[in-house]
C-alpha cells in the first residue's frame, strides 16, 4: 500500500492513503487541487476619535474670506443653501432670485 500527498503553495494539501498498486498494472489517480483559503491578519492601531453621541445637528462654519471668495449673492439665504442637507426650489445665481421667497427643504 502507498500513500500520496500533493502540496503546492496557494492550494490546500491533497492526501490519499491506502493506494494499492499491483505488479503489471497502471493506477490512475485524479488529483484536484483546490485553492486554499486566504488567511491574513491586519492590526490597526490608532486613537479612537471622540464622537458626541448626543449631538445630532449639522453645522457649517464659513469665514469672511470664504464667503467673499464664493460666487454667491450677498444675503443670508445664499449661506443657507450652502449648508449640508439643504436644498431649495430655485437657484439664486449671482443674486438673480434675490427678493423672491425660496422654499428650503432639509
């Protein structure tokens, strides 16, 4: 009796025991190599960010320089439309809609 083992990097080991080989005969053995499971361990070390679980608001802080550099009309509604999560029913491009009552949706 014989034992056959097939090993290849990246594949699971194939093993068969008790193979009988008789004199004057051919023995055909089908070896199927299946890909091995990839096992990798990654350790990330970093400080935990501080998250305020009670605060549920979104804020926007713009400096005077940022407001002057933005191509918007110079009214409070233009700043409101820059806020995250806000949309309105019309775009006030260069003040073309100033004086018109916009509807804001959050």
